[in-house]
C-alpha cells in the first residue's frame, strides 16, 4: 500500500464533514455534530482557524487529522492542538493512524512549535493504548473545562 499525505483544499469540505460524522459515530456522539459544509468552509478555509491533512492510501483518503495552533506561555511559543484523528474502519490496523500522527509530529517540529497535544475520551482504551505506545504522556493532573451554547452566550454577563 502506498501512503501519502495531503493538505485539504476548499473542495474537500464535504469529505471533511464526512470524516467528522464518522468519528462522531465511533465516539457515540453523532447527535452533537452541528457542523455544516458552510461552517467548515468559513472557519477552516476562509478564516484559516484550523487545518486538515488527509492520509491517502493507494489514491483514496483513508483518514484525516484536523488541527489548529495553540500557545504555551511557559514555552513562549505556539504548539499544535489535534482536535480530531480518524481512520476509516477498512484501513485500521495498517499503521495509517500511526503514520498520520507521526506526520503531524513532523509538521509540529517543522513549524518550530513546542508541543503537540490532544484529548482522548476516557473510555477509548484502544486509542489510549495506541497513544501511549507512541510515547505520548497522559496529563492526569489536568482537567479540560468547557463553556458552550447558552452558557457561553451568558458567560461574560455573570
């Protein structure tokens, strides 16, 4: 199998949304997907707030990684936050996820970023084991907090 990587282009917006929906289904969170092609096009391509790379196996997009930059005040430089990583079921177990994550690590290093970070659902033992096998460290002292929806709308008013 020949594996290559490519950055998503605006014409890939529908494919990005397809991968997002497949990931949401895998994570048992399909009902939370409210993204549309229009929103993704605006935020990824027009506003350039995120990027996507595809893993292409023998000419077919087999998986994707959606990521954006963050910033570490302690390191004094940017990092990369991996929001989503997904490989289609038929391509799992072939090293594509590992190669996709390694490519993202290369991008992080090429850009001079200080770190690559992501979150994983606590129940997702296969992914946790995979990340640990790659040398990732669980940040057990940290808890992610989120404000969204109506709470976010009212957040500055409290």
